C-alpha cells in the first residue's frame, strides 16, 4: 500500500507531472531571456527576479480569460485536442531518466513509445486545427503534418543507431550503457546529435521551422481559434514538449542525468537532478541560439532539406555504427 502511494506521489509530484510543469515553465523563461540577450532586447523583467515568474503569470492570465469556442467548430474535438497534447508530453516525461539511471516508467521499447507520443501530439495539433473550422488553422495543421513526416524518418534512424549501440530500445538502458562504458554516445553519434537538434527544432516548431504557426502568413496556424484555458493547455504542452525533447537528447547522447556521484542515496538523486538540469539547459540554449539567428523556411524548403540532407546523413550515421560494431570499437 505504501509503495503504491509513493509511486502515485512520484507520478503526480516529483519527478512527475508537477515537477515537469514547473521545470518547463522555467525553461521557457531561460529560452526567452537568452534569445532576448542575443537580439539585444531585455526579455522578461518585472515579474519575479529578472522576470523568472513571467511564464507562470502568462499561464495564470490565460487561465482566467474567456474560453471561446467558434460557432462552427466541432466542440468535442476542439475541447479534447489541448488536453491530449499536454497529456502526451507529460507521459513522455515520465519515460525520461531524471533522478537515476532508470526513469520512473521504463521498459524495453519505451524509446519507440516516445516516438509514438510525439505523433500523438501531432494528432492533437491536427485535431485542434481541423476542428476549428478556420482556413488558417487548417493550413497550419496541414503544414504541421507535412513537416512531421519530413523530420520523423531521420530521427528514427538516429534512435535506431543509439539503440543498436546499447542493444536496447529502452531509453533507460541506453543511459545505463553510457554509465557502464563511461563514454557518452555523442562520441560515436556526432552526426546523430546534429540531426536530433535540427529535428527537435522542427518538433517544437521553433524558428526556422515555425512554419505551422507562421504569424505573418497564417495568424497563429492551427492555434488561431484557441483562447483561455484551451490555449493555456497548448502553451503548457509546448513548454513540456521543449523539456521532453531536451531530456531525450540528453539521455541519448550525454548520459542523461548521470555524472560523478559519491554513492550516497539522497545526495546522488540530488546530483542526478542537477546534472539533468545542466545538460538539458545546454540543449535549450543551443536551440535558442539557432532560433535567434535564423529566418523561417518555406514548408517546401524544410521538407526538401529533411529528405535530401537529414535522411541520407541519418542512414550514414547508422552505417557508421554498424561498421564500428563490426570492427569491435563498440
């Protein structure tokens, strides 16, 4: 009984849902502040220390605003979409190691589940856009689906490369492999790391891949008709999506939350969380640097780039891994 209560608390509070939401909002502040510095702006400033509470204030403000449902929208699907988007990303976070080598939820094949959950988010975006009965929303949903098809294939090849090295499709087992060997997989998967960063930008729809939400072209894309609580759900889902993407990348290439520890249980867990935050923040800053210094691609340019460059490079990465295994390097 006690074990069940502890598990529920872990899922709901730490290192589960509440921790993910708080950390995701803090990462939004880091991203906004860093991009502002790069672009010679101030960024969030007045709400809390250096504006650190601004993302929390934004969510509270949205939550208190009127929740408008378009008259011609499919009300059921329009309501389900934001909750489905947030749920898919919160479940994904539970599969990422945070306080130890092993995630709260781990099993053989959980890496494939993470890929599926990213598709669930895409489905939620598509449902939200198409159920709005708005031409801008429909165009944005279509762009999101097309873009996803472009980056998903090379990303899956990168996942396969990491899984082949660790001989497991479990994200926790891949982290465990890096701990046992003492070598992060970025040493063998440098190309894959670059592909993952680019694919992650497309996954979270940041510049130069913010094509589905292009404000100057289609208002807010598939988000155009959302307001109030529903928009707050999508906002949170987007922030958690950034955290999840950074967490997966850190686990695959940088050893996840692992680093030097003294072997004292509670101290080790605290250090694991600190290492996790440091590694994921570094990835967030890399993403923000690219976003702050880039311009938006056309959807044709983005998809063409994914298929012409990322897909062949991801296949090359997989072949390199096969060669390294054949010659006993890994």
